[in-house]
């Protein structure tokens, strides 16, 4: 099998000296993940401007039109479409005209097959699927947990809420953390109905088993608690976590026999980026 060669179509397709330096700046200084201390210089190779980052060379190609990007000349067999613009099969297929063989859209697509690693990647068919979607970071967080609950207990209906930090463009983040909180009422419900505690214990055990078994690497599990505190882990504790979803056993509660609140964390950049890479490797293994 040949080496996996990937091209990335990102937001900064209009290349100029400013754009090149801006790409370097955005990589080197990150409010969430901190400063990159490795080598990061902007030389050129064969006339192409490149980013040289820790012995990895990234060629920067100038074009706003995917069909005009010479993926074939650059040796890119797979393309990750990350602009958020070319989401449909028709639009993403423009990369094929540039010489790419397959495209992974790093966002939900209106018509491309969508895959979540650990959940349904086995449905990938290389004979008929050229353009696929890695879904969204939130879908990648929710789907593994939902799979465990549905497979073990069944789901009749559900409501999902996603909580995020203040939106910035790589600037100072405020507030620093998302911190789960509970009220005395929730504790009173659990104490007045002991069977509910038992129900939730079964759910925790099922998720923990999956996290250490078939969904290892995709679904994480944490039960960090201190008696004097209601909760111990906060959002910044999961910066750089490669899991798609980290189930927080200490933050959930069973409200009745059929209504359970479940909390799961995710680093929407770091974890999702690893899933894109995992999907690419999985697709490559099926060639």
C-alpha cells in the first residue's frame, strides 16, 4: 500500500505574503493550546511557498477555486475540505478535477455519506463513495455516547444541548472554564427515589465498559470527584484530549426511570482533528 498523502483546503486559499505570515502566526500562537515552541519558518520549495513545521513541510497553493488547485501535481490523493463552503457532493467534487481521488468534508454535508469513527465507519464503501463527510465535532461527541445508550437500554426520545466558550478568533478567552453545577433539588430526587441511582449506575457501567472496549480511543470516561466539592473536572481539563467524547460520570443524574441527564466533554478542535485523521487512515486501508 502506498503512503497516505493528504491535501487540506483551508480558509486562507488567497495566498499573499500577509496570508503566509498569518498562517504561521495562527499556528504558533494559540489561546487554547498555547505557544508552539518548535521550528516554524516560511521558506519556498520549487517556487511554492511552504510552512516548515517540525520537519513537516506544508505546501501552500494559491486558488479560490478547488478545481484549479493542482492536487495531482502536489501528490495529494486525499483532500480534506475545511473551508466550510464546499459541503455538497457537487461542490466538493471540484477537488477531483484538480487531481485528488477522494475528499473528506470536515463538516456536515447535505448529501455526502457521513461517518463517525467508532459508530458507522464500517459502512464506508470505496467502490461508490468518493466524497464523504466526517460530520461535526458535536456529532462526534454525541454519537458514540448515544450508541452505547441505545445499544444497551434503547432511546425513545432525546434532547441534546451543546455548551461552548465565548466565540473569538484566536483571541483571549473569557470565561476560562465551563463548570457544571447542580442544585439541591437534583440530589433530593436521587435520595427520595433510590432506584434512580441504581439506573444511573447501570448506565455508567455500560459506558465505562464501552470506553475501555470497542469504543476505546473514541469514547473516554471520567469519574473524578472530591467529597467536599460537587464536581472536580472543568472544560480546560480536556484541552488536548484526543477522544471524540469524554463521558463525565459524576455530572449526570437519573431523574426518573426513562429520563436521564448525561454530560460528555470534548475538545472540539483537537479531538475532531484526530477523527479526521482516523477516517483518512481507515479509508486508505480499504483501497
